[in-house]
C-alpha cells in the first residue's frame, strides 16, 4: 500500500502540473475562501487561489527540498564518517565528538541555526536539512565500516597488497550502500516534516513560493471559516510522510537479515 501511494504521488508530480486548472499564484478576490466544488476541487484560500493547484505546485517544492536535503546529508555524513574512520582512531574520536554534539540537538533546532547563518532561500534550506541529518548518516557509516573492516574479504585484500585508497573505494564503500540507502528512505519523511515546520514559521523558501508548510501557515489564521485550505496540506504531509516512513521501515527489515528472521 505504501509503495502504491508513493507511486501515485510520483505520477501526480509528473502529470498534474500540466493538468491543474489554475495558476497556483493567480489571485481571485471575488472567490475568497470558497468551499470545494466543481470549479475548485479543493476550494480556494484567503486570496482566492486554487488550493488544488497550490497543493500540486507545493508538492514539487516540498519533496524536492526534502530529497535534496536527504541526498546531501547522506553524502556529507557518510563521507565524513568513512574518512574519519579511515584516518585513524584519533581522527575518528575528534570527528565523532563533534558529530555526537550535533546529534544531541533536535534537527529542527539545527536547521534554524543553519538558516540563521545561511539566510533564506531554497539552497540554504537544503543545506540546513543536510546539516541536521548528516550526523545520522555518519554514525551508520561508522557502524557499517567497523563491520566490513573485520570481514575476511578485507583481510584478504590487505594481504594481497591493496592500499588504503583501493581498499576503501573497491571493497568497503560498495558494501555500505545498503544501510545508507535504508537510512535515506527513513530520513526523507523527516526532512519533509522539518521543511514544513520551517515553512510554517516563515523560514526557508520565498513567501510567494507554494509549499505545504506555508500553505498550512496561511490557512491556520482562518481555520474556522475555511478549514478546507488547512486540511489539504496537512493531509498531504501526513500521507507522504507516513507512506515513506512505512516503505523505509519495510526496506530496513528486508535489508537486515537478523531482524527479518525474528
């Protein structure tokens, strides 16, 4: 079910932007806060903008930022974790002392601090998400590195004369892909939620850029008179994060033979 729903969301992102009946930025002051109907499938917001069109446009922005942040976090965190482990115990200890300090802070707080230094915009928002979740990938990379470093094939490669670079690139890194991809599937919904919270607070993307969090923030002021404008982005966030988390959890179970055997 989760995979089918994610496939439906993907199809919606690809097909729907060319099929939406209205421009997500067009305002119609004669149709403020209209209920869902034949003309506006999900109604209009407080500026007369079509909620369905904005929901589709916001899906592309929200998911692109979340995926970009998760990819950058995976590359940054796993790269730092692997290089720290490969550089020796002292470098590993110093690097992971800093990583553990960052890991002890809530991701939303880390993102807020990063945005305070980087400024607003899509690129700073992606960088803030990457900084928030990179420590998770660093710890998974270190755990996988320690497991692979004790494997017989690594010992055989060392005996055959493989240098540190060849050992790292040819033998160890490819075997770290499974755990990192599994964690990536788990981090993506957390990035969606963090991005939505930051957009709800008015941070990150520009005010005229439709995102689910900003839609919820704009509609929350008129929740009693126009609840449909608030329900739509909340349902979208819940649906995507829940299905992605379920798919990630299933992938984690399939990738872990010990857990799947229990």
